[in-house]
């Protein structure tokens, strides 16, 4: 981290900030972009916090979107149509651990005091090239510490998703969680049950996809007690690493994964992936091409999940990777759709429509999985003809 950093603010954001200031409203850059810039990580969106009320912001700019008026946030569209968030200085009045009621008309320091962690409670004024850092967040960035702003029990009681955010930041930056902050997270872990499944799922997805150390993220969920609340499992696995693919990372660590995905209200596609992972089989019976074909025919399109999970659990690529790659490269038939004949061909041959068609196609598929060269229209029709009842 640079001793005297200067944060570069995108021109459209700077134009919005300068217009607000010219109208008499104190306006600062805040949030993750300031944190990431101090860590010399390329930042994307730069959010603004201002003394202007949402009504005043909308009066100043021709193109706005009320993205979160109740919480003071207005989206201002720049000339290119890109939305930039501008939020009024605010403080929490009441909260139920999931949602807060806020009031406006407060100072920047009041606004920073309501934020979750010191590393996220740093503001930058591009005009004066000045930081506002009332909670020593820059020192915590330098030391690699995730520390709650003020009383950690109070911060987590305001929104218990902050517990999961603490884990995400620790795993993303490979930071330590300050002891009082960690103890508060453990005390309130059971209360995360009142969060919505969608918010918890988003935190896991975001956390593992951005983590420098996926195992650290899993350990924090496990040791805090949050995993017990949200990721019920019959057994867990000590992995060598967790990659950034959220579902495969979860499945490599805790199984069965299908009930977890249902608990997190995942999509039907993700639940189907989880079901396939649970049912396996995890790998072929041996490393021959025949075994690889039989395995792929049973687990596609989820074979890559199983290959990834094997590597995360063992630390080495699956020994059957080579025959799997070869099978795919050769284009060997694995599914009914790969057959050189169709159900219509079988009907034309004299087989009555109905379940018998599927039974015959499955028999032909089993034959060509064992012998890919047999996937020839004439050969398969001859074989089907021989199997027809007299």
C-alpha cells in the first residue's frame, strides 16, 4: 500500500461529484472502491456519499434512477448511460437484523460510523485529495485486519449478513479477523438463520468466487457455526484446495449437496447439478477408454464437476482425466442423440411407437458405447432388425 496514495476517480464520477459540490453539497468517494484502490487493486464502480438528499440529487441531474430511495440511494446516469450510485449521508434509526430504517441530514462521519468494517469506512475527497478515516481503516488495511466499526455485536445485530461479509473479506484479502469481531460473529452465528436464503447464497457465491484462499472461507463458515445453520451435511471432507466455482467448491467440502442447494433456494439447474454430483459415480471403474465412455455416458453433462471435485479433495488431477479427454476428442457416442439412428428409423423398421422405442435405443447405445465403430446406420438397423420380435 502506497504511503501517500492518490485515488484516480473515473471522469464521469468526478463530474457528478464536482456538480454536487458546486451546488453546495459535500460529496465524497466511499466504499469498496476506496478500499481496493488503497490495496492497489483495480477498482470498478466508485460510489459517492453526499449531503444532498435524494430529492436534491434528482433535481440536479436530468437522468436518474431511484435504485434505493428509502435508503437514500439514487442512480445517476452519465452521458454514456452508465449508472453511478449516489447515496445521502445517513444513519440507522432502527434495524431488525435484516433491514434498517435510516435518517438523513447527518454528517459524513455519522455515515461512516454505520458501515460494517473499518476497511470499508474510509472516504476520499478527489478535489482536496484528502482521506476521512475516523476508524483507522487504513491502518487495518496495512495490518491485514478485518475489524468491525465500533461495537462488533451492535454492527452484526444491525445486519447479520455482515458476519458472512467479514468471512468474505478475510478470504479475499487473506486478512485476519480481529478477535472481538470474530467472537461477536461466533455469538451471533445462530441468528443468521433469520437471513433470507437468497442473501446467504449470494454471499457464498461471491465469497468463494473472489477468495484468494477458498479453504479459509470454508474454515470460517465452519468454525463460526454458520455452516451448521446454512449448509447441513452428512459429512465434510478435508480438501487440498477449493477453487472459485461456487457449487463445485461447496460439493467438494460438504455432501450431500442437493439438500444444501435447496436450502439456499438455488435454481433448478443448480439443484440438478447437485443431484448428479451426489449420485456420481465419482469416477470410472478404471482408466481405460471403455470405462471412461461408460462413466461419461452416466454423468454427463456434470462430469467436469466431478473431475474438479476430485482434484480439490486429493490435490491432484483425476487419474482418469486422460481417457475422458480422449473420449471427448474422438467424439465417441455417449447419448441417444449421438446414435446414427433415431426413433423414427426404428418405427420405419416396424417397431411400434411407445416405450419399446426407448428400450431399443438404450440397447443400441450400450452397444456403441462398448464399440464406437458400431455407430453406423446400416449396422445399427441390422442389429435392431435382428432384435425385433418374430
